[in-house]
C-alpha cells in the first residue's frame, strides 16, 4: 500500500512544473548553510588564523556564500572583507559536511597574491589576525579542525602541517570536555 502511494506521489510530482518541483524539494529537504573558508599559507608555510569577535577560538578567514554566489567568489570576497588581502588558490577545493549544525564548507588552500600586503582586521567581525606555525597553533574552532583534517586526508596540506591535521578534531573534542 505504501509503495503504491509513493509511486502515485512521484507521478504527481513528475507532472509539476520545474519551479513547483523545486519548491516541494525545498520544503521537504533539510536546509544547510554553505560557506567558503581558506587555509592561507605564506611562503614559509605559516597559516593565517583569525579571531572573530563572536567566537572564543581561532578560525580561518571565510564565511557564508550569498545566494547565487560561487564558492571561490565567496572566498575571495570574504578574505578581502575580513583581512584585506587578495589570494590565489593553490589547487582545487574540498568539501566538509557537518551534519549536526547542517553546515557545508568548501575549503580552499590559498596563498596571498603577489603584493597583497600584510593581513589585518578589516571587519568588525575580526578582532585579530596572526600567522602561526604548526607548533604554535592556538585553540581552534571545530570548523578549522575539520578543514585541516580534510585537506590532510586528501593530500593537499603541506607536510609540516600533517601532525596537526591528524589530531586536530580529536584535540578539539577533548578540549570541550565530556559530551
């Protein structure tokens, strides 16, 4: 009985105009936020981290995509708005899906563009920026740990950062205490 109703529903769905089908999918599907974040490394493979005014731990430059915006365009815009530099991506991108907060991040490995200057807080959202080495990484946000882990697993992270990436998520969970 249920499969017959399911087939009937799919048949009715098929007859809907494309616009109506999209509305149905949006109403019935879970929603996710989508953002772009950058692991920006300098010529010495130090990583740029930012301290956001509304978060306690350090994170990566980036943010939410605007409707219709491509991930790379969002990344360039967010980095320019937050730390005032232009970047050049270093390879492709990776996707991190975090199902509990229903968040999707497109993670890019990047370098400052030639003549970009020094990054600095350029937004009320950003309190501080700093270049860090693997042994000087401050306490980081879960999104940052997941991004590092993903770039490591896919072979995009420089060797100097492998030890950090391998344990970043576990260290973050341990620092938060028992669930």
